[in-house]
C-alpha cells in the first residue's frame, strides 16, 4: 500500500493499530460472515442516498446515523488477490466511490482500501453513535478542504552560462582560468565545476523552500513527500503521472487547502512554472487521504480501525 | 545493487579492469578535491599549485587514455552510478524509517475473531 504515510493523527483520538496481530494473520485472512466494507464518512441527512456501484459491482449504500453517513457495501470477506490487475481495479473503484461521495456530500473522510466492519448496518450505526464526537469533529475540520498534490520537475537543467551569470565567484574563476598556466588552470576548472554543482543544488533548494513557504501561507497544511514516489499501485494506474524519467523531481508536496483557496495556490504554482526549465504537476482536489485522522476504537483491541492514507497518484 | 559482477573467462579481465579503474577514479576525485581545498586555503605557493595541478591533469589524462584503450568507459560510468545509488540507499537507511514495512492491506474491526 501507500508509503506516503505523512498522515496527521488527530490529537486525542485513541489509536489502536493491530500491526503485529494483523501481520501474523496475513497468510490467513480473517473470516467475516457479515460485514460492511467502508469507503468513507460524509455529512449526510437521514434520507441521503448515493447511487453508484462499488468494488466488484456491489451496490453501495449510505448508512446514516445522526448526520453522519458511512458509505459502504455488504461484504462477506476481505478483498485479497494475487492478481495485481484485479487489485488495481478494486483500488480504482474504491477511489471512484470516495470521489463520488465527495461530490455529492462534500469533503469525505476516506477509509483505507479494505476497511471492513464486522456486523450489519446496525453495527455500523452503533459505531457511528459511539464515535460521533470524534467523527463529527473530523468531518467539520475537513469540511470544504481538499488534498492537492504538487510536484516540481526540472525538465531541462539550467544552463551553465545562466548560473555563471548570476554568480560572481564563478565569473572570477572563469577569468582566472583564462590567465592561469596549465596545471593551475586544471585545478581552477575543478573548482569551477564544484562551485557550479553547488550553485545548481542551491538554486533547487531555494526554489523548493520558497514554494513551500508560499504554499504554507495559503494552505492549511503542507507536507513534503519523498522526491520519488514509491512504487504503488495507484501510480501504475495513473500511468501518465510523475513516475516517468523526463526530468528530475525537485520536490513533491501534498497540501490540505480550502476549496476557496485553490485559485491562490494555482497562481503560486504558475509563478514557479514560469521559471525556465521547470514544470509543475498539480493534481486534485482529492479526498484528504493524507490528512484524514486515524480513527480508533476506545481501547477495545477488537475495535481498531486504521485509515492510513490511501495510495494516491 | 548487491554484488559487483566482474564476469568470468574472457570477461573477467574487463570486469576487473573496470573495477580497478573505477576505484582509482574515485581516489583521484578525492585527491582533486583536496588539492582545490588547499589551493583555496592559500597554504600553497603558485609554483606548488601549478605542479600539483599538472600532475593531477596528467594522471587524469592517463586514466582516460587507459579507459579508451580498454573500451571500458561505459562500464566505469555504470559502476560509478551503481555505487552512487548504493551510497544514497545507505544514507537514506541511516536517516530513519526502514523503506518498507510490510503490512496487510486490510483492516477489520468489530465482531468476533482475534
């Protein structure tokens, strides 16, 4: 699954992740007689409905309790397959349902793929009731906010000449090389190359630091991701994404921003993209996968939920 | 990269040569950096700088010639690239989290079991 685990956990949610326990069970899947596969939570009225089909063509329903709706379908087992294409289809479907729920009801709190609650609708309602304070807060905090992903790629490295133009030391070295004897010129050239590499790295750093700072002023949260996306299923699905080798990725960021601030963020990115040789790749709005809180049971080991951020393109 | 393959039989000589030249190149790079540093620090006279520079230039030219004669330019570049990757990986691992934590892709909660 995703390695972009820059998730922010809610401050006082009690968290129980059954890592060890689940890892032991990986070879033997837990049996589920009756369960509800959960896509996401949304703010919804009692008579809300969502018409869509979920994973494996299952009809999706929305189970509402007290203004909170859980988008779910009936299931009787874990979705597990050795077939990568199958898993991709499931993941894409999961994401599509979450997207549709978001369009219909506003920002959803997404669940990780394959999050299942044992029991029927009544069990889901009970859980929604028990956790209503936490869930309401999570939904209210995220309302109107979406996740946006930004990658800055240097498609064409900046010319040496351009760097020399901006740096007095490089110009001075260049002059000295012209005047020097052969051996000295050799060492000066080495020094010139080192300095050039330093300036190139410094330029990248200042570009990305500047971008982060400006984005942080508009967005609610900005996280830096690893520069190269980890191999994940979603990356393969969105094959036209940043995985290609047509430039060096200077930085990858994910941010949580209010939908009203989208234009302001867009114009910051336009400024960066105006630099020669730089390309800005922007995707979103996504459901706030990275920023959804971890929801947990109340210390009951059997009632642990994780919603690590899902893989995102 | 987990192993340096120098090949066998006919290839072994090339492979070994590639490895040796790569290591020598890395050494020369380090020497050159040190030479630049000393030139910068002002502890060397102009004559010393000139001598050091021309010696290093000669060595570098010799190595380039040797690589061309042996036809191993690409091999040396590749190996250096691999070594760079190896070092970056090692640094990343030092920096913290293990790269992958194998976790099941599902979460089940509620009900019986466990």
